[in-house]
C-alpha cells in the first residue's frame, strides 16, 4: 500500500483551497448581479407635474400630514403659496379638512385679530365636512393653476379709506386661475376644471419681517 507523501498532502490542500476560493468568488459575483438587477427593476412612480401646482408627490407613499408653508417676505411668493394651499386637497389621504384650515391659520396675523374672520373665509372655500366624506367615496382631489396675479384697481381707494387701521405692508392681490378636480366615477377616471377669481389680503414688511395671511374675499367675488 502506498501512503501519500507530504508533498501530495500539500498539493491536495492547495487544490481544495483553490476550489473553495473559486466557489466563493462565484457566489459573490452572483449576489452582486442579483442586487444590481433588483435595483434596476424598481418601478419609479410617475410624478404629477400640474402647471402651477408643483405636485411631485409619489402616489405610492401615503400623505399623513401637510407641510408647513415656508415663511417669506415677498408678497407675491407668499400669496402664490397661500392660493396653492387653499385649493390643493386630496380626499384619498388621511389629511383632514381641519388640517387644511390649520395649515393656513398657522400663517395668519400674529395678533389674532383677523383669525376668526379668516377661519370663516376658509370654511367657504373648503367643502363642508359632510361633502368631504362624500367626495372621498369618489377619490376626489383638487388643485389650482394660477393664471395671473394683479393689484385690484380699488385697492388704493380702500387703503385711503382705512387710513391708520391698516398696518404698513398690508397688501392685496387678486388671483385669476383654474380650479382642477379629478376622481373616479363608476370605475372610470373623471376630471373637471373651472375658472376662479379671488383676492388675498396679507401683511408683510415693515410691519413684520415675514408675510402673514389676513383675509380672503368671497370666491369669485374679488376686490375689483
């Protein structure tokens, strides 16, 4: 009987080690390929690019709360933010009607003097609670396309009549735009649009370093 020499044992160990290394490299390579394919096959949900809305939410991600309106000292920028927030709502989320009111009241007059009137204004713009529940059955969402912003022709007259009652930096701009709605009716997507006009009253500098919302005109009855 022939017994393996030390050289044979060493050779066999080297062969086994080599085979093990090759198998390890193959496993690592296969894992890397699978990971790459998994990343490549991910579906990216389309983004909504509605003009004037800037809605880039991923519909696969549930909306649980409204983002705060970023403070700004520029009247036109602030009014555009307010107008967008005023009309943008989605009954398919868990965000409530009250959440939308609170979002805008959060940027109201710091003194609180105009807040009760503002809350009443917002009630007239948003669907009632019963209507909200009904609209949710049809997965209704709404947004606004701002077409133009302009100073009402009678604003100077209103300022003169108010005199010292208006804080420095009080401004009014009238919005003309299109209100969009979409939803599901009998299993089919439906959509509608409607021209709207309204005036937003705000106060900025020098009274405050940032703009604040005072009141809203009645919908489709802007200050001329």
